[in-house]
C-alpha cells in the first residue's frame, strides 16, 4: 500500500491538493463549508426524525401534525437554506484572507447580492408577497460562489483605490464600517441587478440568472437515457458536485419522471403476472447507493479510525446521516468539494457502482423496482421495499466493498496531508 501511495501520480495529486489548499478563494470556500457542519447536522437530525416518526416508517406522527411541521421547519431553515449560510461564511472568510478592513460587512454585501440574483419574489392577488426558495438551498450554491467572488473583489478594489465614504474618527467604528461599505455595496448591487435584468430581457422573462444557468447545464442531459447515457449523466452529476453545482438536482428533473413511469409499467406487469423489465433509469440509484451522492459511507467508516482529529470528528457526526443516505455532513465537513484528492474516488465510485448494479439486475440477483418507495430510508430499506426481495436489501451493503476499495488510497493521502497540518498547528 505504501508503494501505491508513493507512486508519482499520487505524489503529484498530493502536491496539487496542497497548492489548492493555499489558494485564498478555495481555502475560504472549504472553511465556509466546514463552518456549516452544525447547521447540516441539525437539519439532518430533523430529516431523520421526519422519516422515522412520520408516515413512511413508524407512523407515530402525521405529516399534517404540529410535530412533523416543526421538524420540517427546522429542516427548511437549516439544510434547505444552505446556500445562504455558505455565502455568508464564504464572504467572511474570503474577506479575511484578502485582509479587508471589515469582513463582517462583506457578509451583508454578499447576501444582498445573492438575494438579488436568486430571490425571486411573487405577489398574489391579496398583495401577499412570497419568495421562491428554490435556489436558496444547495441548488443555488455555485451561483453563490460567483456572487461572493465578485462582491468581495469589488470591495477589495474599492479598498485598494480608497473608493469609500470616510467618516470622522470620533464616529463609532461600526458606523464607520457601515459607511465605508456603502459604495462597494452600491456598485455590486447595480452590477448584479444589470446582469439579472439582462438575462430576463434576453429570455423574455422565461429565465432568471439562476434558472437560466441550471437550464443551460441540464438541457444536454435530456438525451442521455440509455445505459451508457445514464452512467455518463450520473458521473457528470458527481463531477459537478465537486465544483459546488448541485448535479443531483440537475438530473433529478430528468430522471424522476422516467423512474416513476418505469416503476408504474413494472407494477402493471407484476399485477398481470407478466415478466418485469429492466429500464436504464434504475441505474440512477448507483449515484448515491451507499451513503449519499458519491457513495461516501465507506469514507465515513474509514474516518472513524483515522489518526487525523478532523477526519475522525467529521466521520463521527456523519455516520448516522450517512446510513440514511444524507451525506452533506461529510461532503461539507471533510470537505469533498474543491478537494481534488477526495473528488477522484467520489466521482469514480458512481460508474463503478452503476456497472456492478447493472450486472446485478442482468444476472437476476437483484429485483427490478416495481413499487414506488420514498427516499431517505435507512441503507438497504428502500431497495428491499422497491422489489420485495431480500437480495435487494443486502446489495447496498455489498456495494460498500468496491466503494471502500476506491476511497482507501485517496483517504490515506488526505489523512497524511491533514496529519501534517495538525502536527504543525500543535507545534506552534
């Protein structure tokens, strides 16, 4: 194993990872993602309780009851507003890295601009205004990264060129910071408003900047519905995740209708006593079969015994959500996004698991789905209930093995890198 880890490719990969770690933009982004771990955990716990106690499993509480609604509110205002929290922390950390005078004000600047870009407001006949939350969750994260970069860079430019409103020294510091941020915020707001208006004008109101970007990415994917196409599409989704783009959401709008249709046809065939068919859309499960997108549960299991305190701590809090295919804690906490070392197995696990699952279906070892079951069930439950065959239940657990083999060498490289950092921090 040491020879494997010390080969030229792995050494170059480690060097590349260390260089990216020193990049101010990327290191600020990783710090922001790790900073959201507490928010993600609270949202994950609420989500798990909704699944366990709600109508899906134990049926202790009604999905229309007060307890379920309260849990849903927790989820909505934590994980379903993830882009907001990442934008806020990212702007703060990036401003600090650039040595800006008032990094807290950059949080406000970035959030205002982010809302201008993604916060579509609609007013009904009664005058009640509502804001569309579609792009406030993880789906709007990549747009958020661009907003942070540009808004902070505008502030950086204004600071260097001294383009600001100066107040007398007797004015309280917080008021000085507020006035000094006024012109950069004005410039940023005007810039993003013009871009949003331009996109709306060119699309005749069909798209916003956020929805237009999403549509642009998803349009070519609509033709990829064969077995090779599904593998390409899901692998691309994992690649996009590595850059902070919600790849799963992009392809889910294509896959979900096809999946419902395929399961309905198999349900009809089963009811009529006819043989059920395999449809390529069933391979979509390989994208997130073992612990969520990128099949990250093996990474969590290995991390529980890691010598790195960061990896071990993140893995402990990621285990329970991972068993429910919720992998935001490990994706943000490790982190995986913008981490070339962990992105490689994250992406490679998808085609490997999909190909193995294809062989499992073709050999008859696992049953094709004929029952429509809601997601977010514990590992193995959904697959079993979809086909009512015990082999389906153990298939998820078997897939831990190939995923672990893919993750292990890259996990050891990343662990070595973090151990060096932790050792340096201890010596200071």
